[in-house]
C-alpha cells in the first residue's frame, strides 16, 4: 500500500517527518519520543480504535510505512540535525520562489496572516490538528497534509526574508501583515455561499477535476471539504472512488465504508461499494491466475475507466447507463 500526499513539503519531494508524527519542526527529542509513543499506541492492533479488519490493516500500514520511518529519522541526532539543515534550505528557497508554495488548507491560510504572532499561532494550529490526527483513520492522510502545509508556511516566514506572495488555488487576493512593516498579498478562497452545505463548492470542483482526470487536485478539494465537514458521506464516497480509480484499494475501502456508516442509503456510497466489490473480485481473480501460471499480468485487475464514463461515470457526473 502506498500513501500519496501532495500538499506542503511533500509536494516538494520532501518527506515531512514532523507532519507524520504531528510535532512542530523545532520539536526536541523528548517531544518527538513522547509523541511517537502516543501514536504507536493509537495504531497498535491491541489498542487502536479500528472497528473493521480493513481499518486494522490500514493502521498497521500507517505505522510501518509512515510513522516508524519518521521516528527513525528524527530520533537519531545526526539524522535529525541533517534533516533540520535541509528544512532550513527549503524555507529559504521557498522565500525566494514563493509561487512554488501553494497552500489550500484553512489552517495554512490562517498562519499566512499571522504577522507578529507567527510562532504562537503555528504551535496552536498544529496542536489542534495533532490532537485529532490519529483518532479517525480516514482522516490521517488529510491531517498530515494540512500539518505539512503549516510547516511549509512556518519555514518560509522563519527562514526567509522579503517573502512576497503565497499562492493558493483558485482565489482572489487579500492583504495581510507580516512581522516586518511589509504588506504581503496573499490569495485565498472567498467564503463559498451554498444553499445546502459549505462543502458543495469543494464537491463541484472535485467532480470537475475528475472529469479532466486531474485526480490529485480532486483529492485536495475533498480533503479540504472533510476538514469542514468530517462526517459528510458524499465526500467520503467520492474520495473513496478516486482512490479506487488510482487502484489504492485499502484507502478506497476505508472511505467507502465510512460513507456507508454515516449514511447507509447514500446512493453514491452504494454505487461506490458495488465498484469496490468488483475491483476486489478482479484482484482476487488475478491473484488466483498468477498462482497457476507465470503469464503476464492480466489487465482485468484494474477497474474499467474507458472514455465516456466507464465504471466511474455515474459517480462523477458522467452519462449514466
């Protein structure tokens, strides 16, 4: 199982170990060790709050592929020192190339307006995110992404001088005050007006991105939507389908099951569950075939997504059959 995170420092091809553990970038060894113990306890099979075998497996993968490697790097003095030097260079580079630092999360946008309160606001925002980071498995990746954006903004402001602009997706400009007397034009989304739900604009943009096969941006929109409404079944069902479209079956299952738990009659979630079952059957069939011969991989291991909608058309506004 792979975990794709395309926000904050991760988008710069840098693994954000601090974001994975949920500690500030200036955390000392004792903070790092205590946080690791807490997260390890939350993910351990005997103590985690997983309710299904899929969630238990998801927790196991989170620990082995993200949490344990992050702690391994930050717990070793030499590795941590080298990593902090690297973060410093990244912060300075971002300060001179601010257009590369795109932020989408509400917390990062708030930090971008911190002014003289940068340090305290950064710690407070991170503390709030970290407090719930590993409580619900379906939100872990989204929360790590949000913390990484916080870390990116913090590094820019701490390491760089003369920061001019921070870029956010699809936005109008507004002005904030920096620690100096400069005014920094920062772009941010205007509050969306929706007659039904504040996440409606996010869902609409996500579906538009899916129609253009821009799955990475669709995921970002749905993550932001879930930060506003963590229990929105439609967001979970669509996010599950996107992960399924990327052939990430375990993550798809977590979100689809969550959607059905929230609303057993949600039509999108029910349709997503049907496609998930087909996907699992095709993967099972492929595994059985491979055990009998050494033929090349069967293409039917992936769900069909032909032009005109394919399996996913009905979920993302395509032509229903």
